[in-house]
C-alpha cells in the first residue's frame, strides 16, 4: 500500500463515524453490530458494555470483520467509498492507552461522557487484511492489502 493510499484511508476513517462489526461465536454463528468508533491510524477502537454478545463472541473468536462506508445517496453512488477489514480484536488493558482512547472517544463523540466509559470495555481492532474501494476511480480504486 502506498503512503498516499494509507493517508487516504486514514482520512476516510476520521471523516466517518460508524461501522458494521461482524463477530462469530464458538460455533461460527455470525452477528452484526452497529458501532461508533475511534480511529488511530488504521487501528479502530470501540467501547462496549462488559456483558454484550459482541464481547462474548470476541472472547472465543477474536477474528472479526468490519465495514466502514460512505454512500452519500443513490444519485451520487459513483462517489461511494468502502473499507472492508479482517482484524484481530483485543481488550485494551494498558492504563495509558485506555485513558487516551477514552479521551479520543469523548472528544469525537461528546455524548460519550454519558456512557460511563470507565466501566466499559475498550476493544482494539488491529487490521490483518483490508479491501479499499473508491468507486470514483473505477477499477483502479480497488486495493487489497495484507498486513504482516
């Protein structure tokens, strides 16, 4: 991935606010979750209550998928962009990192202060593989990248 595309994806993640997160339980049964996220480069963070199905799924199967997209309208579908990612999920336990992410979440979403982030679990999603599509660039706007 070129530095230009990397920067373009980071800018895209900063501009968007929601993602669809896919998790699966121990039997492989999938579940989709709509989430707000906080981006740090290509790594995303979310806040979750400690007793959710999403967290239970991640504890037994930490490989997740998520999609962040922008489709302004059907009429402007030729400007659509989407990022599809396979990622490794983990619970953030480092106190310095927790404070930084909680601060980032409340700065990005002022209403997040009401969520009692201090009792929530913060999850990090480290990309394993991504598919980036910028429809405005036609077939040249499609990139698959695997991280090492």
